[in-house]
C-alpha cells in the first residue's frame, strides 16, 4: 500500500494535517488535493476537533502545483493541445481554498520550509501563519508565466498592500520568513526547532477559545473587505445577534463574573 499523501494526527482538540510528498517538497497532485480536502472535511465534521494545524513533511511546506503532473505539464509533442489550467484551478484549488476559509475552527499554518506558488497561497489562506526561521515564501507563478492563484491576488494586497504585493508577485523572489513577519504577511517567525511546539501551543490555545466566534471573526473580516462602512456595521450587528444567542457568550460572561476559566463548547 502506498504512503498516505496527508498524515493525520490528533492531540487533544488539535488535528494536525501533514502534507506528505517530501521528495517533491509536498507539491500538489490530484491525489494530494483529494486527501487534503477529505482530511479538512473530516476535521470540519468532527465535533471533537477545535483547531487544525497544517504543515509539511521534510524540508518543505509546499512547492505549489507539481509541475511534472501530466494534468498540467505542457505536452512537448508538436501540435499537442495545451492543458486547460483554468480547469485544474477550478477543479482542485478552488474547493481547497473555499474549504480552508470556511472551516468551523481556526487553522494554523506551520510553515516548516519553502512555500512556493499555490503552496504559499494555501499557507496564507490559513488563519494564523507561523513559520520557521529557515522557511521562505515565493510567488513562483510569474517565473513560469502564470498569475498568483489559490487566492493569491486577493490575499497578497490585503495582507501587505499593493506595492509590496506587486513586488512579490512580479519578481517572484524568495522572501525569508523573518521579512515576511516584518511586512505583515505572516503572524510569527520562530526558530526552526520551536516551530512544531509553537504551532501546537497556538492551536491548543485557540481550541480552548470560543471557536464559533473565531470562525465568525474570520468570515467577518473577509466579508468586510468587500463592504462599505454602513454595510459592515450592519453585518457586525447581525453576527453579534447570532453569537449573543449562543451558549459560549453566556458561558464567557458567567465565567468572567465567577472569576473562573470558561468552558466553551459551541462549534
Ligand atoms: O499549473 C497549474 O495547474 C496551475 C496552478 C498553478 C499553481 C502553482 O503552484 S504554479 C507554481 C508551481 N511551483 C513552482 O513553480 C515552484 C517550483 N519549485 C522551485 O522553484 C524550487 O523547487 C523551490 C524554490 C520551491 C525549492 O528549491 P530547492 O533548491 O530548495 O529544491 P529543488 O532541488 O528545486 O527541489 C527539490 C525536489 O523537489 C526536486 O526534485 P529532484 O530533482 O530532487 O528529484 C524538484 O524537482 C522537486 N520539486 C520542487 N518543486 C516542485 C517539484 N517537483 C514538481 N513540482 C514542483 N512544483
């Protein structure tokens, strides 16, 4: 039997998903897409899971699309029809990015090495990105004549502003993790030896929080980016109405009054 392309482990309420094609720097194939999406679906529907960590096996996080995959690699045969990359992106990357950004629990990317092309976009689509000091982010698309995908065009300018987004996307240079933190592309850069522990600790901390509210906060920020001021205010009121009826709000306020740690259960 072949090795799983995504390793799945659980510690407490934290589910860890490890991309497992280390010899190819965990680049995406149809098989990896299928296993990752299934693992995310399973985490989303398991009430015991309250946070997810996404990381990579070996020395890389994810080098984006596997460029040797026959589904995308240009056929050198004279007259061969070009591959429809729009179809690949729509079929594989779109559902993955939509799923990541609609998870009912927070997702932490533990970027253990290079994150290139769609690998960088997938990391940046997670809620909090922690990277090891030797990790890097590469907008590799322009170097092979493509445009940032998997949400890259949406995420980059929102994270770092248009000037830096264009610099990264046009030049495709390797951005070290420390600089990525300095420019606000990621949440934290930590020493390599501390990465796994830091990501797990962060995820465990999030898992103990009111995760329904955390997922709602993510959605609210995404939605507000497309709204005018009055609409955002109205949307906040709607969300507050929903969360105000939920158990976790009652529990949070009650625990505060009783000077005890809250026990959040909504999801
Ligand atoms: O095409 C579509 O479907 C549209 C969707 C596109 C989404 C995208 O992600 S487009 C961008 C695709 N990714 C890239 O262009 C990155 C290509 N990789 C690199 O530029 C470099 O590998 C890295 C900068 C990421 C790392 O460099 P380095 O020197 O640390 O490692 P390496 O030696 O280049 O790679 C190690 C191995 O991984 C090597 O295999 P080998 O020679 O040891 O057998 C290399 O071929 C393999 N590898 C790395 N990236 C990919 C890959 N194999 C297939 N696809 C890859 N993307």
